[in-house]
C-alpha cells in the first residue's frame, strides 16, 4: 500500500458509466427537449424517472409522449431552480403528469443532484423522491 493512500486498495467500484450500461440510469443529455431547455451538462435519470417520462400505450392514446413529458419536467426543474435564490447542488421538485389510473395530472416528486461524474466533470442525476 502506498503510504499516501489513506483508504487503501480499491476492492470494488461501480461508476456512473456502469449504471448507464446496466440501465439503472438513462442518459437524456441528447434528447431534443433537454437541448431545447438549455441543459448543457450531462444528465441522466433513474429508470424510475424514465418510466414516468415514457408513457404507456394508454397514455400515448391520450396524447402523451416522452419529449412532451421531458419538456414539462425541465420547465418545472428550471422554475424551481430559479426560485431557490442560492447556489445548490440539490433540488426537489414535483412536475404534474397524467398517470395511468388517474383522471387528472398528479405531482410526481423528484429530486436532482449535481455532482462529479466519473472523471470529476459536472453531471446531473434526476431521481424519484426516495431514490438515492
């Protein structure tokens, strides 16, 4: 062990890229709604958030689609971020979505974390409340 390595040898690591490869996270950085919303750093959502954004066939028949729902999420995200009035690396927000089994849109509680990616670059991860 190197005398400067206070934590010792790494015995296991699971990177953001591993989570993307495994489908735990889904990269939405290149989605048109993400680009149009002005999001310029890499962003991924958990599979739970992706399931909310990607409507089932019944919701599609009602005019719901991934890009529209993603746009709605970004607009609420940006509204809440602007309202914080402070620098923060964490944001809680709840966009309204029409969900299967509900007649009216309901708030879906989410949170976003901005932190370092695998190479210390800034990245955003968006999760459902209760996910971490």
